[in-house]
C-alpha cells in the first residue's frame, strides 16, 4: 500500500427493481422546492419522468423544471441552472439521467451561490466551494460514469476551449441515489456499450499505477473480470437483467474513490478523451476506447510488471515460455478482442478526428504528471495519430 488515505463516501444508495419506492421517503428530508434536472427527453419516453413526478407530487413539492442537459454538459447550461436555483430558492436538485445530468447538477450546486468566477475557481484552479451548496439527489438512467456516488463534475467550456473535470469533496456527492437496472434498459446499444468501456477505463486508469502489493488491485481485478463477463452477455442480449444489474453495480464501485485507496492513478487516457470530446462532442466512452490501446502500448514498458499482472489475473494469459513483454502484449490483445466483441469504436476518425484537427485536439489535452510515464506533447500527437 502507498501513503495515507481517508475513505469517506456519504452517498446512500437504493439498488434494485423496487429502488424508486424510496424516493418519496428521501424527499421528506428536504425543503419544499425541488429542481428537476434531466436531459433531452428520454425520461419522458420511457416513463421514468412520470414516476418521479408522482413521487414529487405525493411529497407536496413545488417542482422547478430544468430540462435539456446535453451529453458533455456545457458551462453555459450550468449558468442557466444557477439562475433557476437562485430565482426559485431551490432546496434540492434532483438529477434524473446519466453522468452528464448528475455532473451538471454538481456544477450548479457549487456555482449557484458562488460570487466568484466559478469556472476559474473550480475547473481551472481546482479549489473547493466556499459558499452555500445545494443538496443533490440522483435517479440513475445510464450506467458508466460512477457520478451517482462520487464528486466528479466534467464540464465543457467552449469559450475557453476546455473540457475539464473537477472532483468535488463528499459535500457535493449526491446525498442519495436510486439505481434500478430496469431504468437503463432503454439506453441505445451505442450508449450502453460506450458506458461499458467507460467503466473499464476507470478500472484501468486506477490499476495502471504504482508497484506495491495492494489489496485495492485485487478488488479492481475482480471488478474487471465481472465487467468483462457481464458485458459479453449484455452486448448480445441487452435485456438480460442480471448482466445489466451486475454492470450497474460494478460501475458504481469503479469510481467511488475505493479503488484509489493506497495507490496512485493515471487518468491520461481520460485527458486525451476529454480533448476529443471537446473538439468533436463525441460520446465519452467511445473517445476513451479509441485512444486506450495506443496509449497503453506507449507506456507498457514503464510499468511492465503491472501489464503482466493484468494479462495473467484479468485475462488468464499463461506466462510459460514467454517473455514479460510477450505476456503483457497478449493481455492488451485480449483487451482489444473484448473491445471488438462488445462493439466499441476503435478509431477516432470515426468520431470526427482527422489530420486537420489533430493539433487542435492535442492542444486541449491536459498532460498529467502521473501513471508510469508523463507524456510529452509529441507523444500525445503520436498517440492520437495511431488512434486515427
Ligand atoms: O439526454 P437524454 O434524452 O436523457 O438521453 C441520454 C443521452 O443522449 C441517453 N440516455 C440516458 N439514459 C437513458 C438514455 N436513453 C434512453 N434511455 C435511458 N434510460 O444517453 C445519452 C448519454 O447520456 P450521458 O448522461 O451523456 O452519458 P454518460 O452517463 O456516459 O455521461 C457522460 C458524461 O459524464 C462525464 C463525461 O465526460 C461526460 O460528460 N464523466 C463523468 C465522470 C464523473 N462524474 O466521475 C467520470 C467520467 O469519466 C466522465 O468523464
Ligand atoms: Zn470516464
């Protein structure tokens, strides 16, 4: 294990087909005005909106509607939400949607009563709120980000030219989250599979760092194996409840701070993915899928022991008669085969990256001094070119 750590996760989770039954009880803990934040309308088509409204009405709440949170939510939209919170003196923000909606509500919660430049304070200077924040609850409808049980808030600021994450402390985690795997059954296959890869990426970003024997890595390997197993089933039959439920649970644990305990992390794949997302507005999980293999092949020799462990413990690669490099490469080949099997996008030209905008993407990549090696800008360009 490395260093010292604190594990504190205050989110209360309700999981399973009956989870929604707990919403009305939770609402009792908050004042009369609830802002209902959601995306482009999927919740109106699949009935989740009606169920949420019924619970809000039964609890006697005044509802402030806040629709239209887009995938890769923008800072402009955050400022609109802040105005709604202030104008209506909102007591609770209820996010009903995927990571974009939940991330957005954290941004609104921290920014509504902030009398500084919130973008500069949170997403550039990475400071914590010094103002009043608004409590958040979540009804999760799309699996992948882990936003339902963490402080992450990834916001796109087109004017400044960045898509940036801020990891807020436990005060900004959702106070409660409702996780009913049935609610995710209407997610289109493309989004579903992107979510699967997002989970895998969160697991790998935290796995490929450090060189100590650490319990956290064993937990991580178990989650990866469960994800690989269930994603193969769900990609063939998205209506398989057991597989979808297991994946939902895995996604939450993949990014609720457990897996960084006693370890460093990497997160450079996410930085490159965010830059692709900024320039193309592509689906988050797919941006990660296109750059992961080129990235890991670049850093493999710097963390060879962990890539060998990944091959053996996650993919069951047999090491007999092979060099460490061969075992590690075989592990990455297994990863590649799984990605193709579940159907993720393998090349970022399919997302809109080309030689014409590659430098623009590279300019937007935040290079972190983490993982097994800190990239140089020419290496970022090289990785992007290999991802095309
Ligand atoms: O907007 P609606 O109409 O609801 O449609 C959404 C959206 O188009 C649709 N969808 C969601 N639930 C559905 C559904 N369609 C049918 N039935 C349902 N039940 O799915 C589309 C994608 O939704 P979105 O919320 O954008 O997806 P996701 O959960 O992948 O969130 C992506 C965002 O989260 C950030 C990403 O960068 C991206 O901005 N991340 C947040 C993290 C965190 N908080 O820790 C970490 C991640 O690494 C990630 O960066
Ligand atoms: Zn992610």
